[in-house]
């Protein structure tokens, strides 16, 4: 690609001293070689990647010897240029240095249609009118980001914040219902646990009473040992031997 400015961009033909010998355009970011020949920075760097000589005189060139021509650059920046949208109808001319500023506000600058799905580029000054009649305007996503796809009739009454609020309220209500359900299960589990604890306590008391009955008094134990085999006291003694003492 050419490193310099297109000659057709200028109101009057530039002086030949402002032209690059490589791209034949007007010098952009001019640099001077030790041999005094001047080129566009981009052009000469591309040239030096293939050959290490000056394009004009063929003298050897070292990249560290290149000098930036800032004074010449300022002179070129004052040359009068046409708007790049001149073929589209813009009649404005300005110094080259101000060209970018004009381009940003030029009513003939082509811009992409903001409607999703439309690929047309229309002049900036006609963009508002095109937007009103654009075929892709019939269906558009909510610009506030709720994700809804709206046609012109719905867009007039669409309240994104209200819909988001309603959705959030519904989610909160669902969360509250789930929380209440969990609390009911927890209370039911607590009641069941209390019943189990009470029954375990009663069972413990019952076992202690049975143990006391089986152990009896020392006199009863002696009688049981002395009792003949097969008698009541002999059976009590056998039961006591099977129950561990606390």
C-alpha cells in the first residue's frame, strides 16, 4: 500500500519537492537519508527490508542514519485539501492537518445503520431519516439490555425497568416460598428428634429399674447361691450373673 497522500486529495497540484520517489504520492511522515533524498517513512522502511540502498542513488543506507524531516512535515500539513467525501457532494476544503477533524463531523461521512441486521452505510446527515424508514427497524432488541425483541408498537409502551422489577419480585416470591418450605421441614425434624430423645430417656430409666431389680440385696444374693438347682432363687442368681453391673 502507498505510504503517501493521494495527489487527488489536494486542491492544487503539490510541488514536486513534496513527492515521494517510491509511491509518487505526497510525503507522509517524511524522512531524509544520509544522501539527502527524502521519502515517506513507510515507503523507505519497506524498501530497506528488501534492499539496503537508496532508491534514487543506490548508495548504502543504514537505518540508524535516517533523519525525520519535521519542518517539511509541517509545511505539507498546511497544504489545502478537499474532503475525502468530495465525490459524495462535500464541498469543504481545509488544511491537511485539519482534515481528520472535519471528517468526524462531515455530513457526507458514511456511517453504519444502528439497526441490528442492517448492513447499509449512509451519509451521516441522512442517518436519522434512514433510521426511521429502515426495514430492520421493525424488530429491535431493547436498548436498555433486558433482552426483549420489540416491534414499533411494543417499543412505545415498553418499560424495561418495570419488567425487570416484576421479574425480580417474582423471583423473590419463589425464594420466599422455598424458604418457608425448608423451615417447615426443619420444625418437623426438630419435633421428631424431641420425641426420639424422650423415648430414649424413658428406655434408659426402664433399664436402670430392671437392673436394680435383678441385682437385689446382698442377703437375697446369698440365698440365691444357696438355693438348690432349679429353684426360684437359683434362677434369679443366674439372671443376675448375665446382667453386667454398673
